[in-house]
């Protein structure tokens, strides 16, 4: 960037004694040096406007230095409001992410600093309020009443309110318009002020304060250990070891989180509570808001359904220190809190903590990293810990805390396995006769049941009995799911949608048959079996109506629904005392897929779903329907035997050198042209092998299990390594060097979860 020697900028350049390295937004991580004008305060993480050629662009300061080797340096045009920047600790975190996850720094920074904060246009919402300065004597008011009745009314309303009132509210109460307010202002009787309005999704809700519960003995032991780690550690000592709290469902983990956060607040510090997006229900939020309501402590909530304005305001509330507790889904791990004392990750085993687009970070792992960088306590909790975390316990990296009993010694639900191979076809093979009887009993006792199936829609495919044609997606290598209510066939990968055919599109035979079962079909079958029962369904299709989730859960809680049918949406964290029966319609669904975590996921899912039963005074019962009833994941879940599951699963992982013994890195190559994609994947594999770091396992480049999606052919290459950072740097060098055809896209997923 040569600058003209006669410009005033050049004069400034010679005057500059401080420089900043700036990474530009949306420009593929390009970094440039700029001079800082005398007297301008700037620090790493600050957002700045800088000249680039003939334009000014936004960027973030990476470093402040007192020399620069760049030539023709130009000056920073403007340092934006400092509260919109990134704090230095988070800047470090972004740099680490870029390095580890092999992604451009600028992308990592985008994850850390939300887009609405980066774009400087978004501002706080303000509103005008009218403050009463002086109320005239009663006689004066009475006279005024005749001359200017609206002015008098406004004054009286303000006096009654006893506090400033917004212009809009005043107009509603008295018909006093802006003009009326202006006249009063001229007379010196009122003053118009600007007030900031928080766009808070919960602004209309009242939270009744709920006191801390008295912890039971097991909870007490755990709490004491956590508290010890919360004691501020002297400088120079290492960060406390992260905790893994393994507590069965309903063992009072959340109560411990709440009390630990309370402790942190009392120390004048702040806390983050991560929960999976799906369990960030109104119920969870309410539990937090009401616990801290008594101390007037703001709880910020971050999740993906906030409007831009809400996100902006929640972020600033956190950044300014007005909210010291943040509860949110994975990205809340980047909440710009100062003096962080604790990060809790609830349901730490949840795959949804992994971000499935670049930067493909894992929220739990980032929590652990941020904890060690900012030397704060980290508490991971789960009823079914991930193999990764439990491995870290065995390696001495995490400290294990356990709760073996449910609160008040409530029994773990009794789990029965139904062998579906022997079921008669009288219920279409969907509901076993014993599950049917069990539902019947619950209806008679006015208790509630949950039926779980992790697949939405009516049937999973439409098959022609005559010619064997299956309706499949034109863009993806999957069959189309039939949705009966909408009478559509839908692709669950790309959303492709068509009218359901009444006869075979190939041979025109009307004998078209439904294969496989979705929640919509379960709902229909159950309703037919129990015509008097109130049956409702909860899955992503129902949720197309925004309020459906809240409404259905509220109706279920108040006993207006007898049987709730749903997908994983109902598997997590929900707490209904009157549910005494849980039916798992098809436990094999996730078991027979080409993913080494299939067994782990099935064990976790069954345990979590089963945990929804018997959370009240009556013991719960769980029916698990399966065509492979003796598979280990199902048997261990049945006996609530985490240790047993762990032992057999970890030896399988060790034998194959799979995670957690190695890190799995998945390279995906996608292209609309099959041959070009395949060739690129092969080239990639060869280039990676050249000069690869020692101990790197490189798989064969092959078609992904989902061969085609969104009209693109997919190929993948699996790498396994013990040293991720070294591999990431190697990959970056390889990818920088290779030139792929325009329509070929390559992505890197470090510690991959989505293997299909
Ligand atoms: P988890 O998070 O392990 O599933 P929760 O913290 O949600 O468990 O506790 C389950 C239920 O037990 C909740 O209704 C909670 O209010 C209640 N509970 C938790 N701890 C106690 C306690 N010490 N005394 C009484 N009730 C408790
Ligand atoms: Zn599709």
C-alpha cells in the first residue's frame, strides 16, 4: 500500500510512534499495520476503522507495538467505542481456535465477537422519557386546566406516576402529544431525557425468587469440592482441574450449579452456564432467573433464536458488567465477562456442543480451555459422560465427582426390553402389546406417558410393492420422508419437497407402501388405539409454529395431555413429576450407522430418555423396543451401568485407536461433479502424506456414507493423530499450496462428530 508522499497522511506517518496490527473483517484474515494518532487510546481487541485503498474498512486490533517494518503506513481513521471490542483473553482464545481447528483467524474471531457487535450500525434502542421538574400550585394548575387542558393533564399524570414516564405512555394516558410535552419543557416544568431500553426477550415476565434448597449428603460432598476450587487461587498457581460431575438423571446436579454460581457471585466474580440449545427451555431459564431474582442479579440469556437487537443488548449487558451470570447454548462460552469464576457445562456429552460450520469448535472443550487461560473453575456435568471426558478423568486431567442416588432416594426407573422380533403385527409392529397394556394402565390411573422416537414425519420412505421404486431426493442420496398431514414427501437433508404420489411414479401401480415409522405415524397409531386419550406430538415439524413448544410443554405439565409423542426434543432435561411411563419406540435407530460413536450415542440417548420417567413420587417404568435387544448399549442402559458400558466401549476404542485415544480429523471434499470431487480427494490424501508429521494415520479417500447432499457429491478422508496442532499446521500448509477446481469445496473438521 504505497501512499502518496504529498498527502497529509504521510506527514502523520512520520509522526506516529505507536502502531497497531489490524485484522480486517471479511477479508480472509489479512493483517496490516497502521499508525496510531497521538493521544488516541487503543489496545488489543479494539475495533477500528482503517483506510484500505480508497475505502475505510472495519477491523480488530491484534497487537499494539512501537515499531513497524511495513512501508507507506497509513493512520487508523477511528477507534470505535471501546466497549464494542474484544477483551484480550478472548482474543487469545480466538487465536488458539484458529490454530487448533485449522481455520482462518478472522473466522475464529467472528465466532467470538458476534456479528451484531462487529457491525457498528446496531445501536442501543432509546426512548424519550419525561421527567417532572416542578409541579405548579393547585390554583395555577386549575387555571391551566381551562387554557391548556392537555398540559394540565400531563402534569397531573407525571405527578401521580412519581417517576419519569415515556412519551408514548404519557400520550396513551392523557392524549398529550409531543407538542404538549414541548410546551411544558419550554415553561421549564418538565425535562425530556433519553433512556436506554433493553431488548430483553424476558422483559414481560416476573420471576418470583426461589431460595436455595438444602443439599443432601451426596450433593454436599460435591458442593464442598467445587467450593474449594472456587477460592481465588494465588497468582502463579495452576488453574484448578476441571471437574466432571457424573450424577444420575434427577440427582440434583442443577441445584449444585445454582449454588456454585451463587458462591461465585458473592466473591464478586461472574459465571457462565452452558446448556445444549435444545434444553434451553423456558423452564431452565426460569429456574436461573428466579434463583437470582432476590439479589437483583441480572441473568443474560444467549441462544440462536434471539433477534439481532436482543443479542446486541444481551451482549452489552454482559460486557458492561450489568449481568454477571450468562446462561446459553455453545456460543455463550465466548460471553465477554470479566473476572470469570466458573464455567458450567451441563450435559457435557451432548454432540450439539460441537459447531458444525467453521470454526468447528467444541463448546465443552473451549470451556475447559478458557477455564485454564482465565484460571477459573470448570464444572462439566452429565448422567452419561462422554468417553472423552471420562478418559480425561482416568488420565488424571479432570477430577471426578459422583452422585449415585436420585434426590430423596427416588428409585431409578425400571427398564424392560421388548424383543420386537416376536411381536405380532397387530399394531403394525409399532407398539408392542406390553407397551400397549402399560399405556392403558397409566390412562386408568391418570398418569402420563412419553413415547419417544428420533425420527419425524409419518413413514421414512415410500416403496412401490410392484416395481420396488423408492421415492428419493433428486439432490441427496436419501429417500424422502412422507409427511401425512401436509401430504408431502420431504428430504430431511436439503428440505426438497414434493406432493406425495398416490401411485408409483415409475410403474403407476397404486400399491405404494409406507416403510419405517416416524413420530407422526406413532401419534396416529396411538390415537387410534386410545381414542379417548389426549395425544400430542412435539418435534421440529410442530415447532414450525413458534409458540408450539412452550404451549405443548405447559399443557403437558398441567396434565392436559395424557401421551406425549416426540423426538429428542423431549429427551433432555425436562422434568415432569406425573410421567411414570416412557416408551422408546425403536432403540436400534442410531445403532446401526457407520459412526464409531453409535454405541455411545445410543447408550446416552436411552439413559437420558429413561431418566424422564419417575421423577415424581411414583416409581417410573421404561419400555425399550428393539430388534437387537442384546446389543451392549441397550443392555448396559437397561441396568443403569455406566461403568460397565465404559469398560467395554473404551477397550473397543483402544483396539481401533479411535478417540479418545487419538483425535479424529475429517476432511470433506464436495463437488457437483463426481469425478472431480473424487480426484480432488485423492490428490488431497497424497499431498497430506508427503511430509506428514510422525504418527499420523491417513485413511483411504472414499465416498462419504451420505454420498450426495444438496446436489453435491461428497468424499471424505479420515485422519487420526495424537498431536492436533502439528497436524493442523501441516494441513494449512497443504491447503494453501493446493489448487482445487472452482467448484470443489474442501473443509477440515478437527475432532469431528458428524461422520456421515
Ligand atoms: P439433575 O440436574 O441432576 O437432573 P435437578 O437439579 O434438576 O437434577 O433436581 C431434580 C429435582 O430435585 C428438582 O426438582 C430439584 O428442585 C429437586 N432437588 C434438587 N436438589 C434438592 C434437594 N437438595 N432437596 C430437595 N429437592 C431437591
Ligand atoms: Zn435432499
